[in-house]
């Protein structure tokens, strides 16, 4: 019986599920292709599948100027940034769950996102004044970098509080995350109180989550952060599997535990910082996608991390397509859609775990 499957959570299925993992990779890749096409062709304007096929076949001249402009300036950048953000959220959640050995851990729930949000609000409110020299120097990278540093600081703080003698307490993690989120929320509220009308509009735009306003500049701004998260997947997957057995066991297996933890924390902060800076607060993608995939294909991060990236990107693109069409020509914030889809699933998973625990206590 697979040891990792036994230790990853109650109800895990025994046996090697590598074939199932490969099948899921293929299925989610095809789903992502469908999500990309849906994101490009679905919307309140007249750009549809025939226009996209003409564009992809090199026959852009068949499109009128308006459709071509919508496709190149709106739909394609929005789809690209949704793909990057969804993948980053999915991988971030999977890494956080693996690091803290808790399949219900999530950067947003444990307060990491609040640190990135505070830093982003600080950049928006103080960027034109106190932080103007730094804003001028960094340009488009200023807001993502500030959010990245905020998420990094919160992540390390949470990890330091929740870890004692090499062991991470899930209870301490959750409770300290709530406390830190409350403090950063208060600081964010103070900055909002100080903000002018322009800053308030910017804060309102991203606080509910949205992919509108996507541009090539924003894609290039977050690409290094998301790219970093994706590049380290092969280097952390084996180590996160070993951490399921505990820090001591992982160390004796030859895993550089502390280096692995630092690298994982850095990756999670990068993902959260990039997503919060560009799209605001988008919840539940980072917890629902990796948790459901873990139930389906097992706890092996060799498959869990890449499938979480594919699943997160697909979910966010489909959610964005709904957000753009359900109240067209208006647009719902995408954070509302992911919360509507994710919150009931999260509650069912939580109640299911509670029910299993009660049965085992009898």
C-alpha cells in the first residue's frame, strides 16, 4: 500500500496512481485548451469562433478593424493573464498544502494574501507621494514587487509563529493567520481612509477581483513571478512528498528540509503577490483545485503541482467567461464567481472531513 497515500489524508486510495496522474494531466490540458478558446470567443461583443479561426490561420485581413482590435487588445491579453494567474493560484495552494501537511491550507485563508493586499494598497495610496522615487524607478514592476514583498513578509511571519522545534502546528497556523489578517486589514483600512478618489477607484477595482484592464505590460510585469513558481515545480515536488512523513524523516531521506521550505515559501509569496497586484483578491482557486485533485490522483506532488496549475488556469478562465456574460454588458467581479463556485465545495469538503473524524472516534 502506498505510504504517501496513507499519510496524506483519510480515505486515500491505495496503490500506485501514476497512470491516473498522467491521464489527469492529459485531460486537464485538453480542458485548458477548451477554456482558452472559450475565454477568447465568449463575451458581450461580436468576436466569435470564426473570427478567431481566421486570426489563427493568418487571415487577419478577413476581420474588420473593430473585431481585430477587440481580439488583440482585449481578449488575447485577458486570456493570457487569466491563464497565468489561475495557474499561479493553483500551484500556490498545492505548495502551501504540501508545506504545512494540511489539505485545507490556502494562502488566502492563512492570511498570506492579506499581506500582499496591504502592500498593494500601500503602493496605490503612497506611490504618487512618499514612494514616488521608487515607483518611477520600477515602473510597471512597482505594484507587483510591493505585493510580492508583502506576501513574502506575511508568509515568513506565519511560518515562524506556527513552527516550533521543526514541527508546524496547523492550529497555530490558522489562528495566527486570522490574527495577522485582522492587523493587516486594519492597516489597509487606515490607508483607504487616507486615499484620494483616484486611489479609491483603483483599490475598489482590484479588491473584488477582476481580469479587466489586462495588457501586455501587466502580463510582462507578473510573468517573472509566475514563471519562477512554475520553474521550481520539478525541484520541490519530491521534497514536498517527503515532508508528508515529517521533517526528521525527510531529512534522513536526503532532503534539504530548511532550504526546501524557504524556496516553497518564496514561491508562494511570489504567486500571491503577482495575483493580488494584478487581479486583486480571488479566493478559493488555491484551495479547491489542489484539494480535489489530491482526492482524485493522490498526494504525489510530481502530478499534483502541474495538474493544479492546469486546473487553476482552467477554472479561472471559465469563471472569467461567466463574469463577462452573466450580466452583460456589465461585468461581475471574478472574485464573486470563484466564491460562489468554491465556497459550497469547501464547506462540503470540510463537513466530509469532520464526519470521517467523528466516525473514527467511535
